[in-house]
């Protein structure tokens, strides 16, 4: 792990966040299906080297804050065939998130 | 040791016709990848990029990992409330106590409760807690599971014979970055007096991925 | 655009729950990638990127076949072994096996 200071942390547990609706080419760890969706920060996972840079042989610095975000299934999928309370969690790097 | 490895792979090559036929595969095609694996290893060793020992260590570590390790973790959590608390609080540190490394990832243990059923998938590739459960099963890596587990988890669970009641939340975890997930199933009723070893016997891989429930009836 | 590896939510058939044991060559490919990662000669992220960038006829293959293809691409990219070297070594290994030596 590097000692390089990561970017400033912008979100806390409980914050409502929206995933960027953006489709840049290249290696991305934000699945297509979650882009543009709104959820709530469930936990802060730590700061990690940026996989979008590591994937091309760069060092991934500065590290990026990673959050676990919880979404209602009915907010993700039109016509989700399950009860209202079902949820989906996934990890989103801070640079993909904006305040909702 | 290098010769043993090569012998292993080559011996497999000769058996090939028997193994491949039921899968309706082109025998030559799979033979192609056996040759490729051997060729890559030989080239990298000759060039001094990796040593036979380094490859052997990787193979040995791989063979030492499997669902039994996960079952031991779950059984310990069921029988040791303080460990259970540490496991849920910081999975990486808690399995570290048992000598299990996470190899650069972090372990998040998610607990099934009467209100919530957890289920793990990796839609982008096939991220899996390999240092605990070993290599993922084929279905976990399949297009069907990766595509459908997020959009119709209850239908996928039914295909594994697992029905989750409508008043229970199904919580899917898409393991898409630096965390790895392990489901801590609920301890079945009637097993309160069992010791950890007996309990571990009912914790299957599928329970820890969240597509099945421990069955104490057998 | 939704890329080939990014399949969450795509239509697909039923899940087949059986899983045959991993073949020795597939373990060898996995071990080779592991050793290269351990030596910091490649990252898991580069491996994923190489997988995602495979032509679809290769990406749609068996998981470990896909890994083997991505690994050969990365070895060439990193100057560790070329596709040509691997192909001629495969011929050599085949001849050795057929010759029984």
C-alpha cells in the first residue's frame, strides 16, 4: 500500500448518492446497470488504488475512496419481480458518485 | 518438481478423450489449451521470469483452499459469540486470527437473519473469496448466474431449491471491487448442542455464497 | 454501451448448478497468473482488462480458456513472451508428446 494521501473524502454513511450516468471507454468497475441510479451509502470501505489506472499498468495513485452503496431493487430495474424491500449492494469509487 | 508438474498436465492430456466426450467438446480444442498452459510455463521458466518453485507454491496454495475453511469459520462464529462479533465487524482481521489471508482484498461477512437473506455475485468477472472457499464453481462464473443474480435473485435462488419468503429481504451483493463476501448463514434450529466440528459438516459452499441454506435434517 | 463482460441484468438461461473439478491445465494457468502477480509483473486489474478486451469469440469460451487467451495477450504486451514464441513452443510440446519422449 502506498503512503500517498488519497483525495478528500466526500461522503458519509447514510448519504444519498447518485452514480454518474456516463459510459467512458476502458476498464471500469462500475457496472452498466447501476449508472445513473440513486442509493444510500451503507459503509465506507477504505481508500484503494484506482483500478481504472492499474488496469493499464499505471500505479493507481492517488488512492480513491470506496463506498458500499445500497440500492432498492425497484429503483434499479423497471418491473423488478420481487417485494418492495429487496436491495442490492455494490462498491462504488468516489469519483463515480455525486450527492443526490 | 517442474517435471512433476509437467507430468501431471501431460498425463491428463492422454486421458482426454474420455473426459471431454460428454461435454460435446472438440477434443483438439481443449488439447490446444493444455499445450498452451505447458508452453507458457516452460517459456516463463526458461526466461527466468518465474521459477518452478513459485508455480508450485501457487498450485499448493490453491489446493489447500476450499469450502472446509469457510465452514470452519462459520461453525466458529456459531459457537463463539465474541468471534462472531469480530467476524462481522472486521472479517479480514477475524479470519486472519485463523491464519487465513485475504491476499490484498478485504473480507466482508454478511449475516443472514430472520429478516434478511444475503446472496453474492460478481457481475463483471467472477470475484470470489478464493483464499477461503478455493476456486469458484462453474455456475458462479457462468453468464446465467452473473447476468440474472442481480435482476431476478429470487428466481435464481429457486433454481438452487431455495425459497425466500416474501416478507424477508433478499439482499444481493455485487462483488465488483476490492471487497470479498462471505455469507454467515443462520444456524439451523435443533443444532444448539452440536459442537463446531459437527456444525461445520452442514455448512456447504453454496450456503456461504448465499444460494442455499444449511440442512441439519440429514 | 454495455460491454461484453458487464452482463448484470442481461437475459440468460437457467443456472446449471453442477460443477466439474478444475482441470490440471486450468490450475496451471491460474498458478502462472498468480506467480506473475506475486512478482508484481502484472496486476489483477490488467488481467481483467485483457479479458474484457478479448474478441467476443474468445471471451465467450470456457472461463479458463478465456484466461489463457488474456494471459498470452498480456505476456506479449509486457514483453515477457510473444504469441509467436508461445505458438512454436506449443508445436514443440505437441511433437514431444506424440513422440513419447
